[in-house]
C-alpha cells in the first residue's frame, strides 16, 4: 500500500514525497484468518419492512436459489497456480506503482471520445505491466485497453489488462479507480489481481484483491466472501453506464430507477473492477452493466467474485463468458431475484435487434466454449 500524504490542499498539486506501494502480503508469513462473511443483523427496536408492509419493495421469495454454471477455468493449465498468481500480482502492483507516483501530479488528459478520457498514466501503467508479463511469459497473448492485441493467438493464455480502470475518477482525484490484471486459460479466468486506490487527496492508499481457480479470493492476503443478504430491500447495489447513450443505456437508467425504489440504494462509482471487487468483499450485494469490455471484466474481477462465493451470468441469465456484452454479478443468493427485473429488460433489447454477440475475442484464439 502507498503511504499517506501530508501536504497541500490545492488540487492538482505536486508533492515532494512520492508514495510507494507495498508488495502484497506473503501468505506464508501472514496466516489467513477465518473466512470473512459479514452478516446483516436486525437493529434493536427497528423492524425491517416485510412483504405485507411494503409489497413494492419485495421480489419473489426463493428458498432454494437456482444454481448457475461457473465461468471460471477448471484449470490454470501447465503453469503452477502459485507461479501464475505471483506474476499476476507483481504485474498489477507494478502498474499501481506508476499510478501512485502520478496520483497527485497534474494530469495530461486526451480524449478517445467526446467524454472518454485517457491519460499518460494509463499508457505508462500498461507499458510497465506489459514488461512484467513479457519477461515472465513471452509466448502468451495479451489484450490491453490501450495497446490492443499483442502476441501469438495460438497461445492458450490470454492476459487482459486494464492499466487504469476509472480514468475519469483518476483525472478528478475521485477515489474509485484501480489497476486490473487477469489471465485466461483457453478463454476462462484462471488468475486475477486488482489493486484498488482508496482514500483520496493527501491520504491515498491501496489494497490488492487476488484469486486463482479453486484457491479462494483474498484482499491484502485475507480470505474474503460475498455477503449472505437474501432480500433485495436489504441490499446495496451497484451499476454502471457506458459512453454511448443508446437503447441499452436508456434501459439501464430505467433499471437504476426501479432498483433504487426497491433496495437500500444503487451506487454508480465508475470503475467496473472496483465495483465487482466490492461484491466479492461483501460490502455490496450485486453489480450489473451493459457493454463492458474483456479487460473490464476478465481482468480479474469475475474470477475474484466467483472465488468469493458469488455468481456471474449475462444480464438475461445466460451463461457468461468474458467476451459477452452484458454482465450481472451478485452474492449468489440474490441472483434469481435480480434477474426477475433485469432479465426481461435485456430480452426486450434483444428483440429490438441490439447486438449481444461476443466482441473483442481475438481471432483464432482457442477457447473451451
């Protein structure tokens, strides 16, 4: 993690002391405590609204939640999991160091679209991550948000890199952005790491989320688990909106309104990697969005959510892969209830002819789906 900063109140600012990230926990030195699984308890003297009291806020009861297929890889391939996750974490931390060194400096902002930003920091972070990956696995395929596709498509391994997820937040010093690195084996997530920036100006810090297939999900070396909240009206939800204000965008505005009315609230933070890690951590119950790219999702967080006990599908309830154009992640127990509203809305979009085919899948890249 980076050290706290104690300096000027003017933003943007230049600091004489540049914070540095601390390497990830060594799990052989720091034993993992029991699984973190927060529970929501009744507050004394306060009754939660029931189905008969607030019918508008309750979706159908589901005593035996439907089981959805896993989307993570069954194997990490010939590379040992410990070796793979070590390089994934090192790559993510290396990119995060670049971001941390720039976090309190003036930004050089350019535009990929009318409101879609990119900074020099995005590019420098990706270059630093690429160097780590190439040094360790020179024959692997890489898909980066800024640099596109690099390498041999005959490789079974595909690295998905988002060097700075939440660039607009970073440009405004708003604390919801991350560096996200994930590796797929034959198209399915095998290992992942996300370094989230927390705090804010003059107190920036980081925490690292990581996971491997079958190995559980961790935050700063401590095992984490999605929440067990099973009522929508007791849930905190998260969504996101793309840059195109089209039919999918309008549909999600309607979903935002609907779920705001029937839950404890819907947040829009602006960084998909962060949002999904928060589901894994158990501090929110679900996240959904249309039109995310593979580096937004496969860059680790879906692997992290599943390893934390959560569920991942498309927004119509179908089996998910990282090249899909919609995603719903949840704590698992709420998934079917959320789909009662999200599923039909998505089906309407499909009937309108909105394209939900796979995208950004490298040509000739071999997958198990």
